[in-house]
């Protein structure tokens, strides 16, 4: 039954060997290993937690040794403590010593919950075989590793963007590009015109230096200057218009992306939001869409433009002087090699910076709306310290990335400058001996201009692969939402035209983490018209019953029936349309009182809203507001008392006229 070593990631042989040897020396068998992604300082580093049937081990990858070896029987309590942006396993030993043994991001939090529960149950006297089976099911459902490349996936069953074919990725992106294909095509034509004009000035410069100025031809000089003036004017005018078109395309693309992400976010199950912070979702809708916008425009426009620019420059350079052209190619291998090294160095920082900033955003989304709680407990200083700590971690990561980001352009510029010096050195000698070489000053100056232009496309293509890899992080996060499974039977299933209101729970069991059951074999029946109060201690599952009835969670054992029908077989929108729900903590939107009440029925008339408010005993205090039902509420109902917000929430439910 316990032959398989459970793990959430393919392990390196060294780590596995050390862990198994330790377990063997302690007379036990290694059962499972959780590979985490943070060290004790909350810095990104791969570490591991292992548990045998008798001991707990923590592997430190920096020192390549075990940092903790703790007998399970010596553990008094083991808990998972969640903090901003990460979590940790805290152990209280029977000696009274407190240890924070293992830190990790939320991606492995459910597995660590399982590990803590596993040890707790063993110390309570539960059998090893029973708890192993429970934990095994958690590992199977939380497998976050791509079987092909071993990279961590954002959620179980998610597509690995690194292994996904480029064709499939671009077919997903094409959905957002296709509506703008006409504008993109016009922009591409304008790019071809401006690219052609870019190649003209260096050649005209050659004519000026070699023919017109030495020949003192004032008339020709005026014509050439006028041609250059018209060229620059047309080039920058067309370039400006092209920039406008690209901005329009980009804005439309990102608007479409944001619409789709926001729409999909409305239909995702509650388990998604249990594991994903508000800050992370906001960052995906705002930040990642902008990154993807730039990437798509670059791939559809700049690749073609830079290719033709490179092709045109190389042909002109070879025609002018093939020997100097070969010299100008000398720094290219250095630039390409440097770009690849740079890409490998900088790629990990993109994800780290995003995660650091997500942690900062999460603090903002918690503390700003909850500023009253902060002030009530005089906790401003602690809140500021917490923010400064996470903001400081973001700053450190960003500065580390800046060192690499700024070092690479300096090295590339130096290599290019060395190439130019080489051309000046050899080309200059040929100019001095122009009688035999035929190389003129104008030709050399023109050639150097083309050389400086040549390295722009070279650098672009050298960095193209790394640009793609860095964009994959944003693509992965965006399609993590877009491709996620929506709530069950959303837009499908049986329609409920009429509801009597009979509710039955039959042997319902439920667990948030799939380990510790909140409800176990709960059964009861409520007849239509009954008014029922559910009484129980804190944490006994009262709110969970309502959450299951509202179908916030569909993964439970047993049956929940309404009018004899399993609610999981009913269309989600149709089912919820018959239920009125007043939350324990009423949610107010930043809108008018009227719209807050009419949220449950957008077509309601003012008379219906007033009637609902009157039933909820809210009409009196609403009428006393400066603008009555047109009064604009502050964020989350700032300006209203808790009771007033509760009454508006009740009026919202009354207006819906629900069956349940």
C-alpha cells in the first residue's frame, strides 16, 4: 500500500539518496517529499520537506545538507502559518521549543497542509495506512509538475507553455490579433516605406562628401539637402502615423484581452480564488496584458521590418565593399553569444519580480480597504513595516536584475564600437591609399553609417528568443485564467423554471483542503416555507453548508437536492437565480444606493427598489441621505454603519423575490 514515494516534482538523485538513507538509518521508510521554492529568508530557492513513518526532514539546497531532523513523536503541534505572499510550517516540540522549519509559496500550501495534518493524525493515534491513502489523493490532485520538462505548473492540469508548440501558442494569440489584421497590414506597409527611407541618407551622404562638396557645386548641394529634408519629413511623418496605428492596435488588443480575462474571472470556481490572491489577479489583468500586447506587436511587426532592414543593409554593404563587410561581421558572434548568456541570466528575474510585486499588491488590497481595522488597533506602524519589508524585497530583486540589464548593453555597445574601430583602422588606411584601393572618404563614412544601422537588427534577432521566453511568463499567467475550467454547468445543465424550495442534504461530506473534513455525513431536510436557523460552534460548518447550497464548491461527497433534483445537474445561472443571499459581511459597491439594491435585478423600477428597502427597514435612513437613493457610497460602503449596510444587503435579496 505504501510502496510509492510521493512527491510533487521529479527529484535529483542526491536529494533522494540522502533522504532515503536517513530514513533507513532511523529504522523507517521514506513516504513523501514536498519540493518547495523558498528558503528561510523567503528568497527563491529550491528546498525540500520529507516525512518518513517516524521522522521529519528538511533539506537545505544551499548547504546541500539536512537543516532539520525531527522525530515525529517529539512534535507537540505542527501548523501551516500563512503570511503575505508565502507560508511556513511551524513546529512546537514537546520540549516547548518553537521552530519555523520550512517556508514556501502558496503553490505547495495544500500539500504542506496535508503534511501537517498527516503528522497530527499520527500523533493522535490514527493508523499510518489510512492517513497515507488520504495524503496520496492530495498529491495526485495537486501534481504541479510538467511530465515532459519538470517545470512547475501554475495549477494541476495546466498547460506547460514551455512544452506547448509555438503554433498552438500563436493560435491562441491570433484570436486577439485577427480583428486588427487590416490595421496591422497598413502599419506593415508603412514600415516598409520608412525602412526604405532609412537606407537612403547614408548613400546621399557619400555623394555629398565625395562629389558635391569637393566639386563646390552649390546647386547640387541645395538639391541634395532638399531631398534629405523631404526624406526625413516624410519618414518621420509616416513613422508617426504608423506609431499611432500601432497604439490603436495595441490598445484594442489589450482591451480585448482584459475583457476576456475579467469575464472568465467571473465564472471561475471559488477554489481558484482560495488559492490566488486578489493582487495576483489584478496584476494579470493590468500588468501581464500590457507585456503581452508589446510582445504580440513586436512579433507581428518588428520581426518582418527588422529582417528586411537587415537584408537591405547587408546587400548595400557588400556592394559598397565586401572586405569591410566581412570585418563588420566580426562582433556578431560575440553579440549573439552574449544575448544568449544574458537571456539565461535575466529570465529567472522576470518571474521573481512579478511575484515580489504581487506580494506588495496583496498587502495593498488587504490594508487599504481594511484601513478602519488598521486604525482601530493602532497598527499603522506594523502595517508600514510589513509593506516596507515586501517592497524592499521587490527593490532588491529589481536592483539585481538591473545590474544584468545594464551590463549587457554596455558590453554589446563596446563590442560594436570595437568593430567600428576596426573598420576605421583598416578602412582609413584604404582611404589613405585610395589611389590603389579605390576607397573614398565618402564611401567609408557611408559604410560606417550602414554598419551602425546593421547592429540594430542583429541585436534584435539575438534577443528574440529571450524576448519570447520572458513573454511566456505573462502568457502562462494570462491563459492560466482564460483556459481554467469554469464553474460546473455554467451555461449548461437543466433549467429550473419554478422552485418550490424543498432542500435535502444526504450524507454530505466536504473538505476545503481534501484532507480535514469540515462536514461529515450531514443529512437533513427543509420543507418549502420553513424558516430554519442553523446553530453551531465557531468553525462547525454553518457557513460551509450555505456555501455548498450556493454551489460555491461542487466537490463534495453525498447529495444536495432542491425539489428532488441534484443541484450539480442544474444550470448554475438558473439555479442561483432562485436564491436570495445575504452575506455575513455585506458587500457594498462604489455606486449609488439605488444601484447597490438593484444589483440583484438590473431592470427594477424605482418603486420596486423603494418597496424592497421598506421591507428591509432601510427606506428611512436612505431617505435621510443628501441624495436619497442617488447617494454615492464610498468604497465598500464607507459612510454607512454595519447595520445600514446589512439592511441594504437584505433589500437587495428582497428585490430578487427568490424562492429560497
